[in-house]
C-alpha cells in the first residue's frame, strides 16, 4: 500500500491505518525475556513471606497489643 503525498512522495512499509501482520517465518514473542524472581518462584516466595511474618509475630510487643484490643471489648 503506497500513500502519495505532495509531489509523488511515497511512504513504504508503514502501518498507517492498518496493522502489519507478521510473516509466518517471524516468531512473535510478547513475553519478556527475563522474568522476575517473584514470577519464576511464587510458591517459594510465599513460604519465605509466611515464615518471616510468623517470626515477627513471635515478638513480645504483640502481647501488649492483644491485651489492649481485648480490653476494648
């Protein structure tokens, strides 16, 4: 498809007004080349976060917080 502008100027291989379909020899790769750690290992990451959260909840600070909440009711 050629578009004539002005003095017979031509624009070739443009995608103005239509989509250019890839040829059958080209491989379309919409996936990023390298995935992040969280995308490659979601189960391992959730286990690590669960262990870290459990460790933080072991601190004695939470006893006073629980007592405060229980005293509200």
